[in-house]
């Protein structure tokens, strides 16, 4: 009951902001191996992920981070991939099957108003929000949901593209994350992206 009240208050108090969602066909470019030159999923996720973990990849697209994440959590782990666009998810499912990762990866189609992860409350060790916060209409609601799915001490990997998000805008996102129950854990340095690891407060 408290979680439902929190969701209703967040929904009522936050006005939607202008946002742009990446079209589904851009997923092929986003999943290009060339992207690893600037953002290598294995190198980024390696220090954050261990076998058997449960992870939620918000805005997973076609699996640029999801597939390496599934390999890292292994057969005893679980990766829940959430995306607004069914074509992104269907391509991710095909890629997961080809790589033998389909028993680890679960895909979920969400809406702009509901991320569809209420059943995961307090279950995840890691949440990913890679190039997604600037695309959501309700950033506070989104970050609150990220916090809710995490165990106490769980981590959120937050990455935003510098081409779309200014330093001031990224700082505002960090401030919002701190306000909904995260603490800063580590800042990461990428040439073309802002990046931050946040921890779900044990008192949140």
C-alpha cells in the first residue's frame, strides 16, 4: 500500500516534460559493434556484475548492454529488459536466442506511464538506465521506479549522451536521483557520455 501511494503522489505532482523517443530502426545503429569504441559494455559492467545477479535494463533497445549483462550474470542470473517499442524487444529476443541467452533474458514492453515492473520491487542487484532518462516524460517517476526495483545497496548505472544532455541537465538528473533515495557511488569518464553509478540508500 505505501508503494501505491508513493506512485500516485509522484504521478500527480510531476508534469510531463517534452521528450523524444529514439525510433525503433535506430536500434540497429545503437547495437553496432563500433559503439564499443566509446562504450564497451563488458568493461563498464564488469566491476558491477557477478554471477547469479538479477538486473533490470530499462530502455534496453536491441540489447547492446543486455546481452553482455546476461553473459556476466550467467545461467543462475536474470536480466529483465524493459522497452517501449515492441520491435526493439522482438529483435533482442532473436539475438538472445542466437547467442543461447534466451533463458536468462526476459523482455517486457512498457508504456510511457507504466514501466511494468511492480512485481520486481526490492529484487534487483543492478538497474541500467543507459541513454534513456532524457527520453522519459516523467524523470522523477522513472528514477523512483529504478530505486524501487533495487535491493538496499543495489546499484543504478546511469549514462546519458553528451550530444543530447548538457552538463547542467545531467547534474539535475543526478540531483533528482539523490532526492528519490540514491547516493552517489562513482563517476565514470567517457568522451561522449556522462556516466554515474548510484547506490540505493539502505535508509531509502
